[in-house]
C-alpha cells in the first residue's frame, strides 16, 4: 500500500446520488495519489467515458441506472484496457459475493472509513483483489466464476429452455459451435447434461440471492 506510483492513478467515479458523488470527488481530488478523470451518474455514461479516456480504476455503486453495476462490469470484462472496478455500496443481500462473481476487483461498504476506500483503490491499481467480508480463494474456485461471458449467456439461455437451434439463432453462431460451447460449459460445471447445468444455474442463483 505504501508503493509510490510514478504517476497518479487515473480514477473515475459513478454514483446516482449527487451528494455521494460530490463527496467522493472531493476526497479523491485531495489525495495526490489519484487523478480524478471524470464522474458519472449512470452506468452508460461511465461506460462511454472509459471507452474514450484512459482510466485505471473505477468506483461504482451497484445500483447504477440504467443497466446496473453487474451488467456494466460484464460489458467491461470484454473490453481491452478496461478499468478495474471497485464496488462502493451498502453491504447487504450478499452483495460482496455478487460483485466478486460479476468480476469486480473489490468491494467497499459505505459504512467504511474514507481511508479504507482510498487504500482499496490503491490496492486495486496494484492488481490486488479486496473483499474483506469474503474468502476470495473460495469464490475464485466457484465454477460459475470461471465461465466466459459467452458461456454465462449460454447458461442463462439454457435456463429458459432454449434448444440448440434457438441458441444458434439468438447467439448468432452455428449449431456446431453451440455444441462446442455446451461441452466446455458442462466440463467447467462438472455436469453431464443440460438438465444438470440448468439445476446448477438455479442453485447458484439461489445461493447469491440468499
């Protein structure tokens, strides 16, 4: 945490609450370790900015309008040079676990001291993962966390009862490619059939909701 960066960490903040956004902005602007690139009140505005401007770390609320934090992180995972994301939100409803599963690099509860948020962002910039309420090693071993974006989409589509032909149509890939992805999906989840994969999907969803 005491590492001296050659240049300030480029950071962007996103929160729908203007008071929270203003307070966070002031905190980061006062800290010489950071360079506040921009702020946003929606996930779409955040995404639009980081696609144009270099940002190392993003601090976002989980319930960002309009698409939300989970979808925003999912989209960013497919982008080269995307910022690492720290979720700054209320610690409720298994949110740290959901943020980790979505692909965030850190979770900081709003009840934490401001120094915790600052130090967490430094850690994230150094490539660390910070989830104080979770055993990160356990979550990284969760097969759901190991799935690619395409496999996650396919698993969700499977849960809706789509056939291979329908998957081919909706995902814009051949049926042979569908079968290839399904084979990889089953292997990662350690299941042998479509029904077992669907059962795994719903058990994981229940676990996150709980």
